[in-house]
C-alpha cells in the first residue's frame, strides 16, 4: 500500500499541469482568431486624412460627427440610405473615399444600409470591437479612420457578409 501513496501528489501535479496547458492553448487560439478577424489598412500614411476634432466639427453635421468621430450609431430606420436603391457609389462622408457600390446593397430589414461586399478591399479597415460586452468587427474608413458601422456573417451570397453601415457616415453619388 505504501508504494502507492506517492501517486496522489503526482496525479495532482499532472492535473494542474494539464489545466494550465489547456488555458494557454485556448488563450493562444483565441488571440489567433481575433487577429484573423482584423484587416489592417494598406493605404500609406501620406494618403491619409487627419484632422482635429474641431476641424471635423466644422465640416460635419452633429449626427455625422457623432457616428464617424465618436463611433456612434444612428437610430435604426432613421438614416436616408436605409431604403435607398439608386445605382451609384457610396463614399465616406468625411473624406470622400469610395466605400461601397449600389450593386452590393441589399434590403436586410435591420434598419441600416446593408452591403454584402466593400467596393475596394483596401479602402476599408476592419478591427475587432469588444465594446458593449460583445465581440464584433468594426468597419472604419481606411483613409480618415471614420467609424462606419460593423460587419456580420449573416449576409447573402456570394460573400455571406453584411456590412451594416450608418447612413450618416456615407454619401451617395450617381454613376
Ligand atoms: Zn474617410
């Protein structure tokens, strides 16, 4: 019997080791997932538009400023582009960077303009947003860093993405 007494502490140590290993593996894989969700801007710094808060306030309406510079959200079904389906392109309200085209716009019933793809891959930056106790992918302008909205994985084919964008962050122009 005595020869088995030392097994208990060894099992305890082994159990603790396994628990710590699982914790680190989970933390590492989570870090990789979070990183894979993010998409950095490929636009060189020399092309970026940088203004102070007071400068942005001079050129934007209060709701445009709140959404784009303070990462705000307009009320659902309140924006001018939610049910807007004319043919053309949508540009950043702050810097006129091309963001979306009407061919990828669809009616999602969520209350905000929805697109299943971005116009040019590098013009939009996607970053992990952990605010409000949720894990979402925030969509920002690659040129001026304006907050535009979020992208979700419940859109239609072919991308199955839904770029949920504030009307206050974009401006439509006919082709
Ligand atoms: Zn912009």
